């Protein structure tokens, strides 16, 4: 699924801890994000689900499907945990494509 980019957002990625007592999850680095166009709604994702822009999901090149990743905006300081259900982004310089709902949560959505 191709994501459409609507503005640069520097962010940090991390696998969240499994429980409150656990140490922080693995650091997955950071980079630039994009988010899916609403036009993608209903299309199949790489794992076979229907794309739903109102769920907290994302596309990542290598994270296993079902993985949960904490995405933190370095601009706003807000973070959201998303579930990986697709592959991408395919735009040069992007590390993750977010759903509309996830983009709104971290202040990325216009």
C-alpha cells in the first residue's frame, strides 16, 4: 500500500514494554513518517486486512505483522502505539507510514 506524505515529521520508534514493570522496549531508531491517504480505505494491506484509517495501524518495512511500535513525534512530544499490518513506506527517506488515526494522535494530521 502506498502512503501519501502530507508533511515532514521527525519521530522516534520503539517497541513498547510488555508490562508496566518491564524495561523500555527495543529502540527501533527514528526518521521521517508519512500517513495513508483516505483513498486507501478498504484496500487490502500486505497481511490481508482491509485498510481502515480509523485504527491505530502502520506500515513498516521489516517489523513482523502484529508487532506493536511506539511512535513519538519529536516535534510535539506526543506518542502513539500502532500495530504493524502492512509493508512500506516506499518513499525514499521515510521509515513508517501511519494510519490517519495514528497521525492525528501525535499531531501530524493537518
